[in-house]
C-alpha cells in the first residue's frame, strides 16, 4: 500500500452516506495545488472503522478548510469526463488529519492576537529589586 502526505483544501463539505452493504463512509473532494494553475483532485473516503478517529474534526471541516492529510493512496481509477476526455480519479483513506493555518473569516486564537513584548517594554516595568 502507498502512503501519502497531502496539504490542500476541501472542495466540498464532508458528506456522510451508507453503501449498498450498509457500511458508513464520510467523503469529500480534496484539491492539492502542484504548481501555478495545476491542481490535482482526490476523493477522500473515511470508512466507518476510522470515523471515530476524526469525529471532533469532522464537525469543523468545511469547504475551503486547509488541512494536511496522511493516508493510504488507493489505485487510480480511470473514468471519462463530461467532455468525453479520459481522466483519473485518485482516492485517499486518511489515518491522520490536521488543520493547517487559519481560514479567512475565522477568529484568530487569542494567543495570536496578542503582540509579543519587546525588550524595551520589559525594561519599562518596575523591577522587584
């Protein structure tokens, strides 16, 4: 099995569904920028046995969320696009996901809003001796 580490953005909100054999899966599309104007899309599938690992994070994931995914890369699956051109669908089953950075519009954590003290401001304080 191939292991990959990808940093990119969700192309859609995570969607929970059940397969025909009643197996639960959470899916979303994931875009990884390779170079300017080149994006590779992946289909992320979190199967029921791994869903509890990501339960808290799944509540916060939204379209546009920037995350780092480490996971198992499935075999590429060829398909035909709407334009009749050949394409390849890539699938990833994550075993680790973490947020990267802060999305636009999110409130920054309080620790990031505070300005660090400068050396001069430290000298301005009353010293205990």
